[in-house]
């Protein structure tokens, strides 16, 4: 079962929840934590594990072979992303803009645009004492997170059984990278904070989940700051609030050092247990 | 006219709260652009009047005319995005998966596929309570093309700044290092990196700085919540001096930011807060550097 941990606004506690929940659930269950925030993956900073696999991830890009090219310009015409351009006697490829659709390559009458792999990022698989951790990171300068996320999800599918609890640490926002993660999830936990920014971005995230037809629930982080808008909204719209993680400077300090919180802050642990119990109930229903 | 872009790598470091404070301090001398288009929050503090709005179209997706379709399945076999499943004997487009490449439309023997332009959001030009203009946008839930909407917001902000002879464009960027960030960095004169002293904050700062460096833009840094972890703050300070990044100042961990936000105010509008003085000093430094 795949559970995505997402949020509209950044910095609301996705990684804190994902890492603590993974460690907590792994005490009795088979868990894989995957950091799919490939632009800025952070979960690994909180996890000590043994590296079991490290591989480059590629995307396919056309490469121009000048020799038999007639400079017909069809490649330039068919590319909707301006990723291949005919400039005088040259065909120029802009790998960052390429979506790997293969149109230019396969429609080229001279077959002079073979698709070749180009590195876009790296995947690492770690084993901790009781769970597996997979993270991918996008190379600096690569603009598209989606292909790397998709390949990482494939890796999860091919390497673990379906009974595993997959926790997917998502990127922030509501655009394509988040969609790529959440559209593949069985359930989404939206974590937010009870502030006007948190509230505003939660509504966007809720709308996105509704659009995708995903089941979801909310966790409130830093409960105690701000106001009651988030709680009122959830109550009014019949959205489950699974837990209220306390606003506590001790938590911020533990996080800043890269330490798990639940082992040291009992008020956090008791709320985390509520989320874990909910996830286990979902798992039961699923069976 | 100088374009100053505020980014953070990691989300939730206080980027928007600080940018909104700069927007108040800059007043009539600036134009503000909210380029965090998929979680745009600046309007919650600057109280814009939404004076002008326009739909934003970008990108296309495939639409199959079932009347014309001869069920040959060529479209499905060439699609690299699994966007054309066969449901009840009909080939249909999964809009979420369609990348808009147009390959299917091009090879369809029955000419049954049309690429249709997508309305992906709205963009706005508003007057704010800071007596300046805010260019902002809202991406539709789940929409693609945030990078292009960012480019549009920046372009409009620039036109206004040029026409009204403003000194600065202050741009609030998005988290991460991907296409919206790349789009907000293009054409920038100076980058302000807002970070926090956590292992994640430092990690993300280093990554986003590599990107800034690729663009060859000079940068300054604000360490927010600096007293949360002195050890990491020291590491950040060292990183800044090793890389010739201006240190614009530190802010303490202070819930006054949240209190002000809850009242719909920027921190510089609150009564005699020491934060107000610290942020004013930072803004003055940025102006001094970008004279």
C-alpha cells in the first residue's frame, strides 16, 4: 500500500512525519520509505542505513548525426517543446527541454536522431536496521523532476512486494511533480500548519486531491500557533484530522540536528501513534 | 532597474514573510512578483485589489474524436507516457499523463486527434497596501507548465517596472531547483537565499546555490531562526564566506512572524518589533549592494 505524504506549502513537516512514521511503523511492519522530493531530498539526513545500491538514472535524448542529415527541419517542426532547433546548417538539441517523446527521432526520414541515455539523477537504496529507504536526487541544472520520480516508483514496484507499506515523501506544491507522486498513491496524508499560509495552501492541495480522486486526510503540524481556520475548515468539509503534532521548540531543535523526534518527545509520539494506527487500519481494510 | 529574486531551496524557511516585508519597505520604488505560482501566498499579506486578471494558456493536450477514430491503436503504441489507454473499446486520453508532445496527432492515419490548448491558470496585476504593484498568478490544481507561468509573471513585472521607472523588481521564487526556479532565476541581477540552520536547510542551500552559481548571479543569504542550532548556523556562515556569498543578516526563531501573518500583516507593520529593525537593515544592505 502506497501512502503519500504531501503538502501545498513547503516546510510544513513532510519529511519529519515521513521519517518518524517510517521508523515507528517499522517496529512491527515491513516498511519502505521513499524520498520523492527529488529536487531537494532530505529524508536521508535523518536515516542511518547501509547503502545497498547506487545507480544513475537516465533520460533519453536525441543525438544528431550530421552525416546523413538532409536538414529537412521536420524534427524542429514536430517538437512541441522547442527542444530541437534547426539553426542554419546545424540541428541543436536542448536536453533540459526534451520530454523524451521520441517524435523527432522516430519521424526523422533519415534516421539521424537516435535516442541516447543522458544522466538526469541518481537513485540510492539503503537498508536500516528495520526498514528500506530509497531516495532519488535530480542533478543540478535538470529541470524536470517527473521522469526521475516515475523511474523511482518503477524501482519500488520491481523490488518490493505489494504488501509493503510504502511511505512516499512528496515534493511541495500542487504542480506536476506532486501529481506524479500522488496519482500513484492509495492514500494521501496532507500535512499543514495552522497559519494563513498553511491554510491557503491546504485548500489548493485538497482541491488537487479531489481532482485526482484521491482519498486523503490532514495532519496539523505546529499545533498551537496561528489560528483555528484549518481545523474549522476540515470540520466543515468532513475531512479527517488524524493528529495534531505540537508546536514545540524541542522538535525544531531535534529536526535541525537530523534526529528523529518521537523517541525523545512523548507528546509527539502519542500523536504519531494516532497516524500509525490510522495507516494500519487502512492496511487492514485493503486486505 | 534591478531584479532581486528571493529563493530558499527548502520550503518553509520564511521566504514569503521576508519578501513581503521587503515589499512594504520598498514601497513605491518597487514592483513585486510572486513567482511561487503553485503555492502563491504573498497576497495574504499585501492585500492586493486584484485590479486586472487574465486567463493563462500554455501547452496542449490530445483530444481524440471517437467518430473519426478507426481504432488502429497507433497512438497508443507510440505514446511514451501511457496516456492513451483503451477503455470499452475506445482509445481515450488520460489528461494527467498526456505531456502534450503531439506525436499521436501527427501520426494518426484518420486525423482524429487534435491538440487543444490548455487553460492552466490565471495571472493578476494588483495594487497593494504597500503602494506598489504586485504581479501574481494562480496555477490550476494539478496543472503543468508552472515554469511558463513564472516567466509570464516576471515578464509582466518587468514591463511595469520599466514603464513606471521603478528601481527594483522583488521576486518571490518557489522551493526546489526545478523548472519554476530556473525560470525565476533567468534574468535576475541578485539572489537572496533564505535558509534555516537545520541539516535540511543547509543541504538544500548548497544545492540551490549550485544552481545560482551556474547562472553566474551574485547572491546574499539570510539565516532565519538562526538560534535554533548554533552549530549549523556556524557551518552556514562558513559556507557563505567560502563561496563569497554576502551575509545579509540573521533572524531569531520568533513566533511574532506567525502572529503578524495571522493578522494579515508583514512583520514590519507590527509595533516596535526588533525583527522590524533587523529586516530593515537587510533591505538597506540589499539596496546598497544593488545600487
